[in-house]
């Protein structure tokens, strides 16, 4: 029997109706491919561990996201939809948006092997800065989920918005991006700009 974290049961139960079968399916695939997997909650999202970080999933108002901690080493760059949403599979609005179960399980097994071998996640190249920065969908969705955050963000000047977006896009690892996402949403909900700590100095 798999070891299930009741917090993830609650996360799935509290997700939108469309998201529940997606999250349940992803959880099942991970457990079948990696029977020794451990579940936990990090940065308010379900994570799966096997000798380190393996993968994570999340649900938003209109889509879900799923990604591997070392996704850059698992999924070909042309197939990575990470700019559309968190993770490597883009916006997941139904089970049809996911690869076949066998393909997903294969990714899980490859991710397990990378952890067993002690392979580190590669540092991400710094993206080229484009003046008209477009906020990623996962960022906008996270803002929508936090009362007041989206309104504050929309009221910011273009340069204030850009500072937050570039801070997220500059993250070299998924862990850093998730930490920054959580912090950004908290600050924006309070009406704070990215460098608010230094504004009264």
C-alpha cells in the first residue's frame, strides 16, 4: 500500500472539480512508477520525494501544472512547455493534456535514476531581457488565487511589474522559482513592489 500524505488528500479535495481527476491521476502514476515515493507539501503544493526532490503538482483556477525537479534533463527542450505554466507540461486543463501514462511513468523512472546517481539539476541560463515582459500564466494564476494580489499587480507601473516578472524568470532552479513565486504573491497582496525594503532608505 502506498504511503499517502493526508495533506495531499485535502489539497486534491479542495481543488476545483476539473482538477481533481488530473491530480489523482498524476499521484497514481507517480506511486505506480515509484512505490517507495514519499509525499509532502512544500511551498503550498504537493511534492513527491525519492532520494531527493522528484516532481510536484499544483492546481489553479483554470489549469493544473506538473513538473520534474530535474526536468531539463528529462524532457527535450522542444517538448518543454514550461513557459506556459509551471513544470514541463504547460497548462493541464484535462487528462487529454497529459502524455500517455506509460510516457509519464518513464519520466518518473528516469527522474528516480538521476536522484540515485546524484545528478544535480543544471543551472538555468539567464533569459534575454525583453522590454515588454509578459507575465507567465502560472504567475497570473497564483495572483488570482490570493485575495487582492491581482488588483495590486495590475495597478503597478510597467517597470514595477517587470521587476517581479524578471525576478521569477531569472531563477536558476525550480526550487528558487517556487520560493520567489510564493514571496512575490505575498508582497504583491500587501501592495509592495519588488524592492520595497529599500524604498524608504
